[in-house]
């Protein structure tokens, strides 16, 4: 069992095992969060929060619901907003103890717009 904890300790996630791999995405929100995502079946993730410590955020097409601690702001996980056959949760693995992440393979995803588009709009 692994435990992911927010900065203030008000939110804890328990998962059954270390992930086989992690995902680093550079989309507009993931790069700001600095998250490394570990994917689990929702039934295998236990969420414990004190009081009203969970806050949810969605934007744009509202595909993913990001859940964070309402007290310290730590991003804990995201889930898909629309129902799927087998529900999964992406846990922010940065909230595990750092020693757990040392040997896990990290897969990078280019979730951002094409670079040419960035240059064209002058963002870089």
C-alpha cells in the first residue's frame, strides 16, 4: 500500500501498489501543476479528507475534474467527468514519498499545442 498526502495532511489517498510507470504531460495545466500521473482503477483508490478539504476544478470542455486540497492547494488527482466503462483515477505521484519514485519509468506526453503555433502567436 502507498499513501499520497497533501502538504497540510488534510487529504490522503491510499493505493494498493507502486505504479509501473508515470506520465509527465506538458499540457497547459499539467505543466503548471508539475504533476507526475500514476493511473489506478477508481475502485482501488481510497480517498480520505478532513471536513470539506476537497476542491474540484474543471475548465474548457470540462473533460477532466482536477481535485485538490481546499486548504493547502495541493493537486491530488484527476478523474474523467463523463462516465466511462471502467473508471480510472490519475493520482499525482508527486505526493508519494520521493524514494518511491526513484526507479519508476516516466513517459512524456506532448499535450501542448504544436510549437509552430506557439511561435506564430508569440508565446515563446
